[in-house]
């Protein structure tokens, strides 16, 4: 499936296609405001600022499937901008697992991680690096956004 045509409801209520918000290299991350991994926002924003001018974009998709996200889109927006200085695009809350999983995640979970395992999102802050050719590299939640593994994949793709 062509990911670029998948519709996203953005945090501000507007609707865009993934292709409209994605860069030539895009890091898709299911985020949560009340998770032990929430400090990863800082590294995600640093990646956006460093590589954004070269065609890279982080796209945050808040999810409450692990019961660690704020209740409203306005609360999420305020928290992310005031606490972490987030400037990258963010969607409204989505489901990343189960029958009602968002269309984008229906495709992304087919990608295998470094151990060769595909399937459901395991926790908040799972990362999917979507490359210009449509291929996807998957990084599990404990892999930090500024890890050598992710940064070298971004730099190689740009």
C-alpha cells in the first residue's frame, strides 16, 4: 500500500494525507505524555531540528492504548509544546493495535525489527523510519531516537 495516501487527523483537527506531512525520510512514533519513555520527546525534537532542513520529519501519533496519554488533543498539544518544545507534526489520538488500529499502523506493523520480528506495537515510543522508497525500518521502544542505530539510518537515507 502507498502510505502517502493514508489520511491523518492532525492534533489541530485538520485532515491531511501522510504524504502531505511526511518528508523524504520520516520517523513515525506512537507517543504518550505520561510514560517512562516520554523524555524521548527531547531527542525526537532535536532530530527534527537537526535533519528537518534536509527533508527529514518526525510525525508523532499520540495513543492511549497503553493508558498513558492525556485525555484531550488540546491537553496533548499544550503539554508537548510547553514541556518539550515540539514543533514536528502530531496527529489526534490513534489506536496502534487491535481491530480498530489506524490504517497507517496496519501497514507499519508488517515491518520487522532488527531481530526479524513484525507484529503489534509493544509499547509507547515504537519508531518506524519510512524511507523515500517506501521501505520501513522498525525500532522498538527502548531504542532511543538519538541512538547510533537510528541516526546512522537517517543520515544514510538523506
